[in-house]
């Protein structure tokens, strides 16, 4: 038995330092990603004035970037599995930097919209980083646990970057005397520097043996399905989108294309997305959980902001101004950071599956508590803090869990799929929440305010999503996230091969 413990200790000690420097570089990359996601939001009113457009036109920015991200994410992740994750990470960073500089000089709505959409290439950074960390850890036979801890740190970097970007934008805009172009150059400079970091500091991953090919037909079908589904859901939120018949037709077409995609992929030797892998008990609950997490993480943020700003004279809402509303969002982001850190720490000592189940329960409990506790600011902050702890842990865990469950050569696309399903979940819930909050608005004291029943429905859906994820994770085998080396040593010990 002493040899078993010694073998495990050697595995662990050999893994120390293997990915430490790599994680440090990737934390910088995620800081840049967070800055991109947080920097522009406070400047949107000034961007509207600069382009001479209406406030409602801003919705097209998010819709265009969401559509492009959904299309390129699985393709770039697959290319990373085929040709090297660093190579594709650097290419996507260069594309993001070029789009960021284009934003600086764009002076019309069309050019700004195109640049904003192309900036969405950053969505593939985290999945590719997870694949690179897993590859380096796998060489030391300790890939799964190292990837879990790394994912937590990367999510911390992402959220810290988002906070820094949001805080810096307004201050830099004021410091430059209201020069929008000079302010927009800051994130472009940051991403350009990150390209140098990736080029010089990140080693390439090992590619899987054997001939690999890009399943162009499969990706074309998947792109069409995602375009139809996310496009329809985005149109629901846009004030000038197509009518309900066109949106319904797009949704039906998207679902039909997904069915065709599954049928097509099951007949490919090297599919775009291996459906057989997705059906594994350690994979499908993870991907479904990512979808459910997207409901509250991405879909509920708009309702949270509008509820915080609703006039208390209506009998509900917090009546906060823009500054205080941003502080509420800041508290939620901090709880995400704490949750990611706690996951990285506790997953060393506790069962990763148990930690994930507990995190999902926290998400469900936090939103369930909002149903009775939503009158005072401290109540809302408490509930959001609980939900944020769980969400932070799950955001860190999902890509790592998917990479651990994927066979060699498919870690990038498996990690990326958690991002895709999370985005689709957030988009779908955002569209549903928009309809729910719009229903009955005219009966409120202020015609523009959403009814309390709408907010209660939103929080109920978010709570149900968290609890459903916790139930699904019980179907994951208990040893699914264990390091293969330790599992093999344990198996040998159980058979009496090692004494």
C-alpha cells in the first residue's frame, strides 16, 4: 500500500509546476477578455451619440456578436484539436485585435456593427486555454485535477478583467476629455499585447495521432441550426425584429437542422461533434448543466438590472440609480469570483462531482430565496451572493469537466460546446424573460415597468434550472473527473498488483 501512496505522490509532485507558468499567461489572456466584455458597456451612450444612432440600435451589437460567436466557436475549437490549440488561440487573438482597432476608427453604424461582431472571436479563448492546460497536465498524468484548479483561476481573471474594464472606461473617457476614439484604443492596445503574450509565452499542444479532417458538411449544418435558433431568439428581443410567424419558422427550421445534424454526424468517421461522446454519462449531464447555467448567468442579468431600477412606489423594486445598480452587479461579479476560487480550492479535497452538485444547489437556492426576499437591498444582495457562489464554481467547472470526459483529440471542441450550450441557454431564457416581463406591463403604476409577477416568474425559472442541474449531475459517474493515473493506480491496488 505504501507503494500506491508513493506512486500517487510522485504523480502529484511531477505535475507541480508543469502548468503553473502556462496558467499565469492564461490569466493575463482572460484579464484581457474580461476587459473587452466590461469596457464598452459604460461607453454605449457615447457610442450612440458618436454614430448618430438610436438607443434601440445598440441591441444589434449584441445580436450580431452573439450570432457570429455561435457560428465560429465550434469550428475554431475543432481546428485547435486538429492543428494545435496555440495556433488557433493566436489566430483568434489577432482577429480580435484587428476588430478592436477597427472599432477605434469606425465612423458609421454598419462598419461599427461589423467590427463589433468580429470582435466576438474572443469567445474561443477560454475553451482553447482549457484544452492547452489539460494537454500539459495530461503529459504529467495529472490533467484533470490541474485543469479544474486552472479553470477556477481563469474565471477569476475573466471576472476581475470585466470589473476593471467597467471601472476604467468612464474614468479614461473623462481623463481624455471625452475623446471616444482615444478611449476605445485602450482595449485594442490590451488585446494587441495579449497576442504577443500568446506568441511568446504559450507552448503548443500535442496533436492526436492519425489523419484528421474538418467535417465541413457537419459544421455547415450546425452553423445553419445555430444561426436559425440564436437568430430567432435574438429577434425576439429586438424592437424592430420580424413578426412572430417568421421567428417561429426560424425556430422550427433550427430544430429540424439539429435533428439532421445528429443523423449526419452519426455517419461520419471524424465528425464535427462526436454525438457518441455526447451521449456518455459523464458528458451529457455536463453539457445540459451548461445550458441550464446560462439561463441564470446570462439571461437573468437584464431583469436584475431593471428590477433594481424600478421605482419603489410601485410596491416592489429597489429604486436605485445607475451608480447603485452597477454596484449591485459588482457584488454579483465578486461572488462569481469567490465561487470560482472556492471551487479551485475545494476540488482538491472533496469529490469534484459533489462540489458541482453543491454549486448547482446554491444557484437554485439563491434564486428561490429571491421569491420571498426581494423587498430590501440587503435581501437581494444576499440572494445574489448565494447564487453567484454557485454560478462561479459552475462556470469554472464546466469546460474542465467536458475536457476531462472527452477522448484525446476532442478536448477543445468538448470545452467549446459548454460555451455554446451556455450561450444558447442564456439567449433562449433572455427571449423568454423579455416576453414574460413585457406581459401585463401596462397594468403597473408606470406603463414602462414590468409587473412583479414577471420577475417572480424569472426567478422561479432560474431556481428550477439550478435544481435541475443538481439532479442531472447525480447521473455523472462518481469517478468521472478523477485523474486517470490515480484511477489506474487505485485499480491495480484493488486487484493486488501493487503492494
